[in-house]
């Protein structure tokens, strides 16, 4: 599939997907999100890829769902066809790690899409917010659900109800992003983190991602039991034999293809 709204780069075992609608600050529309789903599934199934980065431009990761496309939608349009965000959740079905590398605006659906990545590395010029209330709607891609789970109710209500935009430093302080780096270092940092992950055994990275995501869907007791099943499953992987024996033999492990 040829992409109109994405730019793809491959860096060894890392796939970099760049949202590319610069004139609209990467506003997320139906075509772009279909393309994103296609690219994500393709790399998830590619044995040569161990980690995926999702990024935007220096000015905008994404300024939200495309307001021009949806301004005249009616309730029946949106409800009947489950419109606007129905094709946004492909990213949640990706089993390999996905890093969000965010520079500039990550607003509304852009913030929600970033939160669907496994973790976010932000440029010091990044700005996060859920300003949907200012255009007369609620968030529609998990903002009211993922934000309180990530940053707590008080901060989430503040951002959602006031439409306040926060900078990268505040986003890091409240746990929305894992790292903040100078703008000109964002891609180096994201690629380096992704290469580190891609050099780990992919099968185990997938088990860890599965276990962490389970933490948001279940009780602590169930989650810990699930983790133990996956821990036991890890003993069925060649990565466990290689990792532990390499340690005992005082050599570096060879995880290629594992
Ligand atoms: N949808 C469509 N077009 C958008 C857009 C969006 N979400 N955000 C920006 N654009 C377009 C602008 O219309 C403008 O296009 P033109 O040059 O053709 O006029 C272009 O991108 C540049 O934008 P600005 O001139 O506004 O740039 P700025 O630097 O002055 O402001 C901004 C940047 C603060 C991000 C501002 O563009 C803005 O507030 N954007 C809207 C943010 C927003 O409300 N997002 C939530 C959308 S609703 C949603 O996402 C629902 C959901 O949960 C799924």
C-alpha cells in the first residue's frame, strides 16, 4: 500500500512511522488512520522489526481529529457508522512495542493517540492537552479514560474541563511522558530507545507489553497471577535459555531472531 499521509523509514530493526499532513498540523482523518493501521499491522507481522516509533513533525505530533472533516457530521452519521475514531484502535492490537515520539502539539485525538503508544518520549517543545470541550465535543478516543488512569483524576479533570495545554516538563512531572529531550535530539533519543528494545528478545518484549497492559484491565491479584503465567511461559522461549546461559557463561546474549 502506498501511503498519502504517512512517511515510513526503516532503521535496522526499527520501523519509523511519521504522520504527514503538515498543512493541517497532522489532523487525524479517516485516510490517515486507515493508513496507520495498515502500516502498524505490517510492521507487527514483520520478523525483521523489533520496535515501532510513531511520530509527527517538529511542529505537531497531531493537533487532534480533523475538525474540517467532521464539522458538519450529524449524530446519525457518527453513530450509525461508528464514525471518526472507529479505525483508531488498530494501534492497541499491535503486539510489539510502540514508542510515541512527540514534538509540538499533541492535542485532542493527538494526545489520545500518543497515549495509545506504549510510552512517550517528548521534545521540550511538546504541548499536550484535551481541548475538545472548546469545539463542543467530548474526547472520542479514550481521553476521558486513559488520562485519569495515567495522570490521576485531579489532573485529568483539570485538563479535560479547562482545555488547558501543558508543556513537556509538566507532562513528564505528572507521568504522561517517560522522557523529555531537547527538540533536536528527539529522533536520536527515540531511535536509540527503539534500537535498545529491538535488540532485546522480541518474544519477551511482547510478553512484558501484554502483562503491563493487563494491569489496566484487571484486579491486582488477577494481574499478578497473569504475570506469573507469562513468567512461566518465558521458560518456553529460546530467549530464556540464551539469556540465562549467556549470563552464567559471562558472555553477551545473542537474541537475534528471538
Ligand atoms: N483539524 C483540522 N485542521 C486543523 C486542526 C484540526 N484538529 N488543527 C489545526 N488545523 C489546521 C488549521 O485549520 C490551519 O489550517 P489553515 O492553514 O488551512 O487555516 C492549520 O492547521 C494551522 O493551524 P493554525 O493556523 O490554527 O495554527 P496555530 O499555530 O495558530 O495553532 C493549534 C495551532 C493551537 C494546534 C490550533 O490549530 C488548534 O487549536 N487546533 C485545534 C486543536 C483541537 O481542538 N483539537 C481537538 C480536535 S477534536 C478531537 O480530537 C476529538 C477526539 O477526541 C477524537
